[in-house]
C-alpha cells in the first residue's frame, strides 16, 4: 500500500477552508501550489502539528475532470511522505500511484518558479497500481510515482502537508 489512513486531532474544517477560500475562488483552473507561510501556520496550529521553517503546505484545487501529471516529489532524495487532508468536496478526488513502464521517458520540468523541477512520466508510460479516494486524511507515499484527479463534477480542495523529520522518513504501510 502507498497510503495509510491517519486520525488527526479534532480540527475546525471551516477555519481551514476560510484561510484558503480566496485562493480557491480566484483560481479558475485547477491548481497545486505552496501556501503563504501565514496561512500554513494557521493550518499547522489547527491540526496540532509542529510548525517551523521546514514546514510546507501545498493546496490542491481539483476542478471537474482534472488530473495532475504523474510525478515523484523525491527530487532531492529526502522527501518520502506527506499528510493529505481533505478540505472540501473530495468524495470524487483520488490519489493514484503508478509503476514506470519505460524509465527512458522520465523527464524534469518546473512549475513557473513555484517548485524545483520534479521527475515526471507521461501517462502512456505508466501502469496504475493503486488508488484511494481523498475523502479522509491519510499519509501518502509521495516518493512513488503518483498523481491526483477529480472524477466528479464539483471542485475538490485538499492539503498536502510536509514537515521534518516526519516527511523525510521512508513510507511504511
């Protein structure tokens, strides 16, 4: 398995959504990106997680029919897992894991300066090996090839939370 459900302390989902609502409403397309540090701090406090300079929260906005490219976040060799937290309408949002069928097709491409380049593979050179609905919190293996997609009609909003040393530890199911 490439995920493991996790029980988080009771948190105020509305407070978290309000902190990201303006970003959700101003982005017309789908979006995955790092949140500003002040919003990240609100989220870490609400979830009772340790917040420091290594903390990082990515916001995922998945519009109808959208799928992000298959990639591995382990571009620098030290990130293995993240906590995925559904924020709004994630009953049709899925995280998928893949096996690379042709490693000669791996390429790196950055996202307009938001991230360092990450390794990616084209859909046609990958085999789906596992999938999970993102409607409850889970620890995700982000070292393995993966993507996210919305199979429904709504707009799914979720968080991908990374902090150390937690995210640097290898994923064990």
